[in-house]
């Protein structure tokens, strides 16, 4: 599926282009002994009443749970376990496994050493890829050999032109980055350094633009990261 993005270049020009993700096809294909294809499907493993947490609450001791398993089958529901699941929704429960309808979300921030630094209410985010200010070049260039040791990239999208004018626009970007063998930080805001948010309520990402060219063809990839690698002090 393609979506639109308003992007600007180093000369202050901007244009709406499309971006799309590429799903890698699996290299391994699974077959039955008869050579028939197989597919993944969802099955119900257990209900809450069969979970270890519920059984601990009920029996109060792992030894008592083991005894109940010897005498019966509290860890499995023979009527439901193994049934196919077609649709499912998320339900929040309290410590007594009762449904709750008002949930307070807490975001936990950890330092490089794994120690919890802060607990806070998650910030509300809004999409900014089609705002009045385009996603633009920050002017910050990072050599490819250095940047892969600083950030963990979780997603990537390919930018594509929609007509001849946007082809020239994107080709020039790709050519500049190709010749410098580098990635450029792009982002929202007046300086192009603020995180990019692709949909309302979505995660903010740092974005790095990579460009490659070959003859009259180009490839522009936006690499996204929300995790920076830092040495433990």
C-alpha cells in the first residue's frame, strides 16, 4: 500500500511523493510429506482459568498446582483448547482477572544500563508527514560506516516519484547522497530535526535518508529508528 509524504530538499523546494514498504518474501517454503503447501493459523492455547497465574491465585502454591494436575486437568480446557481463532480483540483485566474498562497507560523510560529512569504518561502524538511544513533535510550528514553503529533501524520505506517533475526532484536527492556515501537526518519542524510520526497515536521515529543511483535510475530509502545505541558509563 502506498501513502503520501510531503518532503523538502536542501534548496527549500518541497513536493508530495509516495512511499511504500517492502515485505521480504520468505526464503524457505514449508510442505507436507505429500508435497502440499502449508499456512499459519491461530489456535486457542488456553483460557484465563487454565493459566499459571490463575491457578496460583486459586491454589496458592506450586506444589498444590502440581497435585491438582495429577488429579485432573486444570491446565487445559478440553472444550476450547485447539479451536481456530478468526478474530480477536484485546481485553485488559485486573489482578483478579476481572475485565477493566478504564486503563491508565504508563510509559517507562530506561537508561543505557537498564535502570528505570522515569515513569510518565505517554505523550499524545499526531501525524506530521503531510503538514504545512514538509519533512525536510536537517543538513546533518552521517557516513554509512558510522551510523549503523549508533542506531537500531526498525523500519524502512522507499520513496517514489509520481511524475516527471518529482522524478528529477528525488533523483537529485539520491545523487547527492550516493556521491557522499552517507545518510542524512530528515525530520519535521523548521529545522528538520524533530521526529516523524506517520499516523495519529503512532510512534515518533528519527529518519535517515539513503540514496543510490545507477545510470538514470535511483533508489531513495527512509530508514527509521527509535533506539539509539549508547555506551554504558
